[in-house]
């Protein structure tokens, strides 16, 4: 039943050698990896103007120089990440680059930031997408949290099916949004040139604004930098591209950044030209759309729909990046090995499922109001940016061939701007950013604890190479059969025990409550198996585990003295349907758990299957 | 660590023979079992007047005849339950009585209704108590759901500690409330007699009211019947009383009903005399308190506090009744046997924990607004009342000695009134009561499925008594050792396998991904154990389970042909700290689960314990 549901949702298992088939073309990769970056034009420009308008509408023209600096930063980051893609074609992005050049702690800070960030991406994008849906269909508003959770689960299932198939599905919303924004820009440009739309800016570019300070400028700039989140996704996913992987990935990154830059500056320009002032009810993008298409035109509604769709799809970026990053960290023994397991469809199932759970928890905690997470999200992006780009400077210095100084300068510009942004975010948005200072140390401790554990285990398990130890030869085997009551299960278990053991002993625990029953079991057993030694242990408490363990320890000690191995056989019956397991006392499970605490005892289960 | 926390919260384990110590005196039993019934005066009278006031304030005098009928019903139920206590001193209340006299289906309807009802009791009482707390301390209002959940958990822990200790704790709030209501009544009576308080009823008793109909009368009466919920708690808990159990229980029930009746009629009377009209902001009880004590007097605040406390404690009634009822139903094989397990402190832990979980789920679903559950709750009480009291008529008819006709008439009156109430609730409150028609059939199906399963299992496990089957003698034992890689764990497992097996074979599954590694493992193994046969299985998928199962089946078939038993040995290492288990692939757990599907194979675990 469960297997059938899984097959329908996830698809049939793929062979490991089928792997090539799940790789991405540039066209699909752009849809798959750029939705996070491109969709940020739906909220990034607004973040800038929202800060500026706190001073006055006159200050709005400052959005243009701020946007110019954001574009310089975008250019630096794009060039820098293209260099990273070529230098580290096996993927891993900031984590790999920082590890190689800054050492493991640098890598872990970058990696830990990104792991948390991908959860934030999924949570923030999904809830923003849901908000867009619920503003279009207000009836759904009370159900926004369940809608967001269902969307996360749907994206999770798509990713468990495998990347390539998901991307097919996801190209539509991304290209729909890209087309809608292009149409809007072209239409708007025509309107302006044909004089249909008039210049309505509250103040001309460059006009003096009373009260404008450097602090406010930095505050607006750092808020606007959230538009640059998601750019790193391409560099993490290089191994998923068609060959030549590095070249295709670099091209995809360039196309994506070009689209993002054009959209970003166009939206800032229209916002300024049309004199649009942000308010809490309608987004800047939708105000521009309303001004260009008309507030009730089909164009306006299509724009809103495409915005909702790409925001929902942006959540998918996290699902392609998180599993690969956690795989890389698990390979380096900083995350549990389970993140290296591939599922039936070759995706890293545990990474995909963990990400979904993390995002759903964030959605539930914030009850679908995740916007206040955006500055934290930006810090989580720019810390790895800083580490990877400064790491690249070290990389070029180590290699020192060709145009290395030019390349290093590109990375230096990116690193300096990223670092300034991190400082600006901590300075101007501390109220939203402080959890970073708690989460990161906790993650670092966890990564190191995991790492130490794996190293220790490997050391303890290693077979000594030089000194070849002789195998140990036991003289025989003692088998203890636990007996609850005398049934067909007991009979099968005793038969088996006699096949493996040289000395077989049956043990029963009886209680105060039914003083008649203890003799009943003993008598039944002796009648059935007159040749097998039967020991009856009495317990004043209702625990079977403690007296069993005490008895088994005694027998094991005696067995060891005779150079016998010790086996405890737990007979149990397996009901026909799994749900029926809940109807039987889980005594055998508890006993096995307790007995597993003993080094010198092997625990075996004799299973009697019921057929009705 | 966990064991230490458990010891602090639950207390040290008690011996089974210590049982007598957890029995209840009448004084404690009254506190323990009556809080549900007595606390219902905080909302029962209000339910009546709330219906009447929908017509007009003139209709309020009808509350007095309605209250009189409720008291007749209370009297009938009390006498009837006293008869039940004497007739069935081993407890079980409505479930036992209905089963004995109406057959198993009657019993299951009664039992199922009560199981659901106890969850409703806990949820409704806890949230009402929380509302009383938050109306006193408005700052806490946003946290009402977590507060209610914490209260449920605290009551759960008290009950896991054992009944007698809990009761010590619970006597205070119950007697505090009883004292406060007595003081209020005495004070009010003095005020009326001394003329401090004047007659303010909107219409005299018996004055004609336009629009008063029989339907409205029934609606008000059925709503008021919710005051009678909780009366059955005493009859379920007879085995918990000090000896003579039946007599003490019957006396406790009489005292409880007397207090309830007095409080109920007094509150109805004051409400009428003082002309109090229910409104949504302040309860009728608190309005009466304010009129008698003065709205800002210490007496008023003490009354509010005691109301809040007894409502919280009322939740505890469910915790004493639910585990005993589920024990009785499990004994009859209609509920999972796990409900018969006693915990360290002799309480039926699984019943206590299930009840807490059910109540917490109800609180979370209804977000602390559980008042609309009250009519459903009343149906769940009066269906078992009807069944048990009509069952008692059958009981007396079967015995036919002494005053049996008189006793049967008492039960007949109770049964008829209860049945009318059920019909009235379905007729007048269907919107809140319909879930009963879905829940009960589902529960009945579940009870019968569980019962059928237990009967079938017992039949299949029974050792045939007449035909004595010869024990089977195997000629030897085949042991298959699963090898992941060659470590100290492998070495220990091979040593053990050779002690129990006559034929030992090692098996390894290799994958496509690392073509070098398969030979590596094989070579390492052959160097270490040259005498043991090693088989390398190749898998194109990433599943270890399927190829292992296929191989093991082949070997088991061959072993059976030679009359050998088959054992699969799964080597595993146990890390030092339990949390570290999460860091290792749970391959061995998965393999054991899959191998348990085979009847003819015994699965054994070789445990290698790590010490660092």
C-alpha cells in the first residue's frame, strides 16, 4: 500500500548508471536555478524605497544611485562566481571555495550560513507566493498557512522524483514571469515615448533633500541588497549541468544576472518616473503594473499571477542547492552520512526531506508572516559571499599565472562590498539579524561534534594492519530462549535453539499478580519440552527487562568461563498486517533494546508468522 | 539522563504488592472524582438561562421548574448509580453494566462514548480553567493555548506518579471551591433576609410569557443537563476506594450529588431573585458573586480564583476514569493490550498518556475555544447513562429478589429521562452533535477489528493439546554474515558465527559507484579470513535490501534441503552516546526489518560497542 503510494508520487527507482539522464540543459537550468534571484525584483526595489520614504517622498530619487551600486555589486558577484565555477567545477560553491582557501572553519561558516539560508529561502518564498495567491483570491486568506505547507510538500515531492523532471515543470512560471516583465517594460517605454504617461517624480534627480544622511543611505542600500540573494545557486549546482558543465553554468549565470540587472534598474526607473510611493497594501511592482497596464486590465492580473507563481517556484532553488551542499558537508564528515544516501530517483532524499521539514517549521512558527526574516536571510547570503570571494583572492595568489592580478582585483571588489553589506546589516538591522549570532556558533559546535565522532569511530573500527591477530575459536554456544508463555512460537524457537546451541536454557519471568500462572507456564513447558532446562525468575516489579538482564549476565559469565559464546533468542510472532503490531505488547522490542547494551551477547529474533 | 528526569517527575517504581497504598479515602475520593460534576455548576445553570433569554428576560422564571426537573434526573441517576456500585463493585461503570445486560455491542457503545467523553472533559475543563485564569490576568491571554497544554501535561505527570499522591494535591482546589460557594450562598441568604439585597426578578414566578413553547423548554432543559456530566466517575473508580469499597463509593456519590444539587438550585434561585441576565462577557456565577460580595471585594476575587482552580482540577476526573475504562476494555480484548500495562507507579501509563495526547490535540484543533463541544459531551454522557440504567432493569428482572420492582422503577425513571435527553440533544443541538454519528461507528469498527485479531492470534498460537507433535531436530546450522566493510566488528561477528554455525558464509553487496571498492573489500576479507567463504553481490540500484534478501532466500532453501537452520547475522556497532546513532546509516535496522519478513530465517545482531 505504502509502496504503491510512493511509486505513484516518486516514480519507479532509477539505476545508478542512469544518472546522466537527470542532467540539466541551460534552458532548464535557468528556470531551475534563477527563480530565486529573478523573483527578488518583486520585493528588492521596494525594500530600498520603503527606507527612503521614511524621510520623505523627495528622497525617492536616491533609489537610482543606490540601484547603481547594487548593480556594481551584482556585476562583481557575477564575475566572481563565474571564476569560481571555472576554478571549482565539481560544485559546492561558497562552502568548497572557503574550505579550500580559508580552511575548514571558514568553509563551515559559509556552509552553515547557506544551509540555514536555504530553509529561509523556502519559507520566505513560499509564504510570499501564498500571499500573492490570497490577495488574488481573498476567500483563501484564512487558509494561508496550510496552503504554504502544501506548496512546500508538493515541491518536495517533485524533487524526490528527480531534478530534470521537476525542471520541465518549473520552466513555465519562470519564463512566464520573465515575459511579463519584459512586456511591461516595453509597454511602459512606449507609453513614455508616445506621451501617454507623464513624468510624475515628486523631486528631480539630484535635487537637495533635507535630512538625507549617510546612515539612511546605507540602511536603504543594505535593505536593497536582498535582491542579490540566490545568485550563488548556479555555482552550487555545477555538477547538475550538461557537459561542458563549467562553461554551461557560467553562461547560465551570466544570462541570469543580465536579466536580473535589467529588471532591477527598469523597475527602479519606472518607480521614480511614475512617482510611485510604497505603501503597506500594494507592492511597488503591482503599482507600476497598474500604472502601465491599467488597474483592471488583463495585463495587470497576468503580472500578479506570474509574480505569485515565480515566488512559489523560487522555493525550489533551495531544494536543488541544499541537498548538494549537505552531501558535500557529509562527505567531509561534518554532516550525518545519511545526507549522502541517494533515493530511488537519484536525488539526495534526506537533504530534500530535511529542508522541507525545516521550512515547514519556520512557516508554522511565524504563522506565514516571514517577511521579518529577510534581513537575516541577507546576512546568511553575504557572509558566504565574503568568504568565497576573499578565498578566491588567496586562490589566485597561490596559482599566480596569467591575468591573476586582474582576477584577484575582481574578487577583491566583490569581497569588500559583501563585507560592507554584512557590517551594514548588523549595524542598521540588528533587531532582525541577532539570531545569526546564536545559530552559527551552535551549528559550528554541531559540525565539529559530528566530525570528531566520525574520526573516533573510524579509528576504533580499523583492523590493526601490522599485528595480525589470530581468530578466536569458541568451544561451544550457549543459547537462552526467553519464554512468555508456551505456544507454537516457543516450540519453533526451541527447535532452532537446539540447532545452533550446545547448551540451551529457557527462561521465564513471572509476576506477583497471578500467582497461579507462573506454575502454569512452568508445567506446560515441562510437559512439552522435558529435555530443556527451564528457569523461572520472579519479579516484584512489573518490569521484565531488569530480571532478564540480570539472569542473562550470570549465564553469559558462566559461558565465557567455559569459552562458549552467548546468544539470547527472543521469540516473537509477526502479525499479518503491520497495523496489528500496535496491538501486542512490545516486550520483545524492549528486551532487544536492553540486551543490545551487552557487548558479549548476541541477540537473535525467532519470527513466527501469522497467516490470518 | 532520561531515566533521571523520569525518576524526578514520576517517582521511584513501586512494587506490585504496594498496590494497597494507592487506595482512596472518601475524603480524597470526593476531591478526586467530584470536581467534574461539582465544577459544572460554573456553566450548567448558565446554559439554561442563555436559552431562555433568547425569548425574553420575562422567561427567566422558567429556569426554576427546569432546574427542578434536572434535580429529579440527578436524583434518579444518583440512586441508579448507587445500585450499580453495589451490583458491580469491581468498577467499570456503564461499560460493564451495559456489557453484562445488553451484550457486547451495548457495552462497546457505552464504553466508546465514555472514552471520547473523557477526552472532551479534559479539553473543555482545561480550556475553561485557562479562560478563568486569563480573565483574571489578561496579560496571559495570548498564551492561553500553551497554558492549557501545560496544565494537561502537569495533570498527566501527577497521574503517572500515582492516584493517591495526586489526590492529596487536588483536595485543596475542590474544597476551596465548595467552601467559597457555601459562603456565597450563606452570605446571600443573610443579605436577602436582612433586606440588604432586594428582589429584582424581571417577572414573578408563574407569570405568563408570550411566545414560550415546549420546544424552547426542551432546548433549555437539554442544555442545562450538561450539569450532570461527571456523575458516573465514581462508579467507574470503585476499585480505587478503601474497603469496604462499594459502601464508601456509594456514600461518596451521595455526598457529591447532594452538594451538586444544593449548589445548582441555589445558583438558579439567586439568578432569578437577583434578576441576573446572562451576557457573553461575564458568567452568571460571577455576576451572582459580584452582586453578593460586591464587584471589587476580596470575596469576589476568591470566588473567581476557586472557579478557575476547580475547572482545572476537573480535568483530572478524566485521568482517573479513562485508564480504568480502557483497562477493562483491553481485558475484554476490545482495546490494545498495552492499556493493561502498569507503569512504575502502578497507574495504567498508556491510558494516562493517550488521554493527555487526545485532549491536547482537541485543544490545538479548537485553539482553546472548546465551548461548542459541550452538547457533544452531553450526548456522550447520556447515551451510556441510558444504556447502563436500562441494563439495570434487565439485571433486576434476572435476579428478581427483594425489592427488585422498586429498584427497577428507579432505573426506569433514570433511563427514560436520559433517553429523552439524548433525543432532545439530537433534535435541538444537531449542529454540534452530528460528529457523534461518525465517531461511534468508527470506534465500533475499531473495537471489533481489534477483538477479531486477538481471537485469531490466540487460535493460531495455541499448541495442539491432543496430538503431541515431535520436536524437530536439525542436522546443523547455516550462518550468513553480512559484511559492509572489513573492521573489528566483522572479525567479532565471524568468530561468533563459527561458534554457532556448522557452515558460515560471508556476503557483501557492492555498487556501481565505486568500481574499485568492491575488490578492495573482497581482498581485505580474504586476507583476514582465508577459511571463510565470501560472496560478492553486485547491485545496479542503491538498495542493499533487495539483493541481500534474494541471496539469503537461495541459501535458506539449500540449508532447508540439508535440514539445516538458517541464521543471518547483522554486525553493527553501538556508539557510546545514543544521539550518535543518528550519524550512522541505519542500514542494519533496514536489513533486519526486511529479513524479519521470512519465516524460516532467524535474524541475529552482533553488537560491537565503541568506548570513545
